[in-house]
């Protein structure tokens, strides 16, 4: 039987921030008694985690690559804490090169790019990952695929930042030109009336009507990488585009094309999406940590998922969050529905 002194020294987890991560993501563990007996150790999913910071009341642990569950335990000497449950992303595809959000069709199939460096032609341009997480080539012979989006008919649209072309792709992978002359075409998104919006990273947001008429919808500061686009339920367009600053904004554009700043203070913000409750999620760095940042209304953001190299995200019909890094896709089981896009 433990003595009162031993019980008081037993490590206790009080909070974990954020409560979701992928491999190499940093979890801030708050509590007490972590180093009362000896130097603490942390395991995630039964695997030892590297400690970045260790004090008696705060630990920062990196999620090990081999972790497949989120059971967090702090050990101090022979004492250990009760288990804390977090959400850990599982890798479902690798050998990719996404530079924006993946796209998910109505059946839950995931589509991701191998974008390559500018002017690089890759053997496979777009991969299809089915609901069993089997990855297969879907589109070939497309230079620098960047943005992906589905229309209501289930056709996939993809931008080529090298050619300035938006392509239309059938469910069988047949590709045709939808519209040309889009500059350095990057992010794309549909509004509720099925107008397509294209971000030319040199500073223009184009609007393409269903009859393929082209309008200049808005102008922004140029981006060094890409624009990323998403709509809220009221057809307000949200745009990110990294610059040379580490204090970048999220732009908000009304249906009339009026631009204002929704939030400023993120590092290299990229892919973004809304959930069914109207909360905005952005792949970005915030206060020195990379991951997915979540906004509740117009308040200050919180880090929702921790992980390096995250460039985009999408919600699946099964309420998983699909995360795209610079080379892989991860599935995070969080039971959150995305805003319907199809």
C-alpha cells in the first residue's frame, strides 16, 4: 500500500495541449509531481517520447513515429500517472507531394497531388486513396498540380501553377481543359452557386462562372507559395497566402469582392477548411508551433493539432480529419463533420 508521501509524489496529468497530434508533433503536458522522485519519462501509445522540456509541472513531448494510439503516461521513478487519452494521427499514404488541401469525394475517396518543383513533370500527378487506404495513380501527365476541388456533379478540378490552367477530371480520370490564362494558378474553391474561384498567387482572385466567363473578383498581396481558398456557409471567401513575413493574415472577401482581414498573426498559413459548426481550421504556425489552428468565431485561435510540415486538411464523410504534410497523408479520428462541399 502506498504511503501518503508516495501518493503525493505520484505524477498527475491535468491537461494536454493540444489534444491531437501527428508524428513529431509536440504535446504540452501540464500537471504535478512529474520530477518529484526522478527525471520523468513519457510514453505515447506505449512508445517512448522524446522530451523537449521537463519540469515538475510541465513537459513538452514529441510524438514518436511509431505511436498508433494516444494513451499518454508520465513515469517518475517507479510511479506513473493515470493514462490520458489524446488523438494521434495515423499515416495512410506516403511518397506524395501535396502543397494544398487534399480533396475527398462523396464516397470518401481521398485525392492528393504529387506537385513537384516548378517545371518538374512527375510520373503520377494525382493519386486516389480509397476507403481501404490503398493508393493508386489517378491522373498522369499534368505539370505541377496544386489546388483540388470537387463540383456538385462529382467532377474533380485541379489547377496547374506552371501552365495557368484549370483542368476538369472525370471519376474515371479523363482530363480536359476547363479554363486557361489563370496566371500562377494555385488554390481553387466553389461557392454555393457553383462559380469557381481561382487564386493566382501573383495577386488576383478570379471568378469563373458556370458558363466559363472570367472575372477579376479581388486583388491581394502576392504570395511566395500559393493562395489557399475556402468558403463559409454564407459564401464569404477566406484566403491565405504565405509571404516573407512570419505574421501573415487570413483574408476575408465578401460576395461583392470587398477584402478585409479576418486575422493577422500566423506563420506561413496554407490550407484551410470549415467544419459543420462554422469553425475555421488553418494549417499554420502559431506561437512557435506548427499544426492546425482552430478559430471559434472571430476570437483568438487555439492550436488544435500539432505536427510539422502540415500544408492542408479536409474532413471526410466518416468525420475523420485528413491531414496533408509535405510528403504524406494522415487520418485523425476526431468525430468532426466538415462543412458540406458537395
